[in-house]
C-alpha cells in the first residue's frame, strides 16, 4: 500500500503566518545583522557561545533529575547520554533523541526542557545522545555513535523500556536519526523503532534543495552556514550525494511511521517536503506538519506557535503509542 501526502498551499501564504513567528523572525534577523559574522570565530568559540547563552539560541537550564550514562561503541569510544524519565506517569517506552547544531556544535543537555515536556506528555523515557562533533570527528563518527546508542537501547544495556521505541531530532539530529534507522535496517536487519519524529532535517549535504531559498536572510541559519556545516563534516574526498550524507536521496523503504515538521521560512523546508514525499512513496506512513512563517527550529523559542508545534508532535507520538499497543 502506498501512502500519499496532500499539501495545501495555505501554509506558504505569508498572510497565514502568525504574528508571534513574524516577530521572532524580525528579532532574529536584526540580532544577526548587529553581530559579527559567526564564521569570523573558530568552531570552539562558536560552540562556547552557544553553550553559555551568548549566541542567538536561548540558554536552557539542565533538568536536575536527568541522569547520565555512557555507551561504548565497538571501537571503545565512550558516548555520553542523558536520560530523562517521566515523573507523572509510568514509562511506556523510550525516545532516542539526537540534537542539532550542524554536526559541529550542540549538546544533549540543551534539550532537557523540551525532553522533560515530551516525557511527561507521552510517558516515554528520553535518551539524548552526545555524539562526536565535526570537524575533529567527521562522518562517520556521528553515525557510529548514534547507532551504538540505538543498539544499547534496543538490547537493554541502558535499562530503559523497549515496548515502544521512537527516535528523532532537529536539523542535523533529524538527519542522524534517519541514517540510524537506515543502518539498523541494512546492517542489523532490524526495524525495532515504531516512530520517528523529525524536525527541520538537514537531509541534503549537496545543498541542492536548500539553494532555492538561498536568499533568505539569516534568521537562525543561512545558506553559507549550511555550506560550512557540510564542508566541515564531510571527510576529504567524500561524496555529498552518498546515501548517509544526503538521506533525502537514499532508499528509505521499510522505515517506521514518521512525522516531518518544518516552517515555511526555513532554508531546509524543501528538504522536509521531498523526504516526506519519498517516505510515503516508499510505502511508509508519513505525516507532514508545515507551519506558516516558521524559521529554522522555531520550536526552540518561547512562542505560542513553538509550544503548539511541540504539543502536536507529542500528541502524534501518543497516537503512535496507542496504535502500537
């Protein structure tokens, strides 16, 4: 059975964009215009600015009840993970979360607040991966780390429930989540995940799909940022078109139901549109959620629209849990 997606033109009409997102876009654009070019700093400096709340990303507090653990890859690499268990209900499964940051920055801890919300809303224990970052560790290091954590969840090594398994992430994290599903299918012959929650994924390191929106102002990222992320992440001589490097063009058959979310003012919107359609064409269930006026990962910011998008993702996961049980 083939699944199809019908897309309304309504989300792409500027008049449909809510005022809170238009205000956010204007504020972020103005903030970037008054700042120095981020690429005038070193990658460690860019990371430190994000870690300490000096970038445009909001600083998020750590969850005091999150626990930390280590997963060891086959080569002995230690991969830190943060685990958040629901307080308000018995756990029903586990959500493997992979953070964004262009493959070169970001940390699991910065997502504690969002993952606490997800855990309480769905009953899923969350396991967030601190994978190795480029350029010190180009691909496939991040792929290997995420796969090792997924395997540790599946085989019970982390002691988290496996009755229902979901995976997901934002931006680069959504890319890594898709590759993890592909590698489990291809290398382990396993399809243990029941759902994938994919937010504004960076699925095309050839930059072909994002080129259509290359003239968008830097609300959070711009096309130069995407080009730098790809340059710093790909090993020397590697093809950006390789399936794991650009999963937008990969074989995505036999993968779980997925929810694809993105805003219309996101450079990566066309990547989300294409992969959602290809997901459905491959015979998988696909749900597409497009938010008018949303910039890249607008859900990170304290807006009514951002909260609504997160709540809709939690409701979708809850529906998948109910359908599975």
